[in-house]
């Protein structure tokens, strides 16, 4: 693929504790909302590849699940995705929430990069929430004492503050290399997976406590239907699996109102992301303890198997 001389390219993984803003940051850098975002921990459950193509560079980002203590098989698989995302990378962006004081959990999260030869940049996110500079400096000091970071960058993935500098750092630190993907390539994740994620995101936004964690979405049917004038209508049938009957009742809501709201919000966003008309039908099913069952998790994993080029 043609690219100018001095073109740089490389693989950059974004890791950090849950809710630090990893997915928000990747979306901001890509300029597109690709990864789902929510104010609940453990929103991202797998590796999300996002490719940024610039005239002078191509950066393959991988957004990962938050680093946490595993309590069941789903958690273990999430940690496995982080582990894989640390192999063969050019740079790691280690994200931390700058609005929260340094804790033992941050210390433990650092274990993930301690033995890596790959350079890591500490990105202190959410500086829009930090009131005074000394707080930020204290935090930087905590990290500096524990790991040899290549750079320390305060940013706000939400407001965009500091992102220009982050982009410059990325370009400066990546090696010369080719364009790996065509210019318009955004991700290798299948559309079905992206659609299922959007449904889950709307559920995360509309529910609380255990419900968001109890939800998995499987696409049962995906049919492309040609329409007059060359347009395409995609008919999607998806099942929302929950662990408990009580969760099912919450998701359906009074006279089905909740499920209807989830469906219409998800459909609108699918139409924007996939750029076509969507007809979406949702079902809710109780699949007890699916987070602990390998066959169910295998089926879920199938949904995110990368498309071949
Ligand atoms: N104020 C503020 N909020 C932010 C910023 N970046 C992210 N957030 C919010 O933080 C929450 C978590 O963001 P995510 O991007 O989902 O965080 P994550 O690290 O991907 O979380 P997991 O996937 O659960 O590990 C959301 O409510 C975001 O809107 C920021 O720079 N400032
Ligand atoms: Mg995330």
C-alpha cells in the first residue's frame, strides 16, 4: 500500500483500571465512536481494535478490558485479552484516572507492565475533574517512583485537552513503517459484534447494580435485504441473556417499555455506525450463570472473531 516516505506505523495498546476512560480515549483519538463507553466498571469485555490513518502515520490501537481481580470465568477471559494485547506492541498507553488518589489497586495494576520491555506512557485522564495542579503532581510522583514511564501526559479524553500533545508523542515514538491497512479501515471487528455492543451499551446506561454485569448480547439472525434504489435494510434479531429472572423483568420493563427504549436507542446508533437502515428485534432470555460457563463464553467469543481482510 502506498505511503509517503518517513511514514510511521505501529501497534499501541491502551490498558488500565476499569472506568479510567480507555475506550473514551481510543474513540477520541480515532475521531469515531467505535468502543462502547459507560460510567460502570467493566464495560469493555474484549480487545477492541481501532485503526487511525493519517497522511504521515497509521496507528493500530487496541482498547482492552479494565485490570481487575477475577471472580469468574468471564473475568479470567477478560484478563487474557489484556495479556494478549501486551505482546508485540510498539507502545503501551497506561491510563489512570487523575481525579482519584493513588491506591493499592493502582499499584497492583502496574504489575502488568513492570516486566515489559515495551515503553509505556502514563496517561492521566479526566484532568477536567482535577481542581489543583499539586494533586496531579502528587499522582505523577506516585507513578514515577514505581515505574520508568517514557512520558507523563495529563489529558481529558472527554474535552480533548492534551490530546494534541499525546498525538505528537505517539507519532514521535512509533517506528518508520508501512500502512498495514487500507486508508478507510477502522476495525477488524465484525459488524455483528459492534451491533451487539451497542445494545449492551444502552442497557448499561439504563440499568444499575448487578444488571449491567449480568447482560450478554448474542446476534441470532442478521439478514441483508435489498431495497428499491440500491439501499439495503439489515434485519437483526438479538437475544439479551441475563443471569436471573429478576433481571429479565427489569430489562423488559412495564408493558415492554424498557426493552423498547433499549432497542430504539441501539438501532439509531447502529444506523449511524453502519450507515444503513436497520430493523432490530430484541428478546430477553435467562441463561443462569452464563459468566461461569465456558460453552456460552465460547459462543460469545465467536461474535468478536476478527474479519479476515
Ligand atoms: N470527566 C471526564 N469523564 C471521562 C473522561 N474520560 C472518560 N470519562 C468517563 O468515564 C467513564 C468511563 O469511561 P470508559 O471510556 O467507558 O472507561 P474504560 O476505561 O474504557 O472502562 P472499562 O471498559 O470498564 O474498563 C464514562 O462515564 C466516561 O464518559 C474524561 O476525560 N473526563
Ligand atoms: Mg472500556
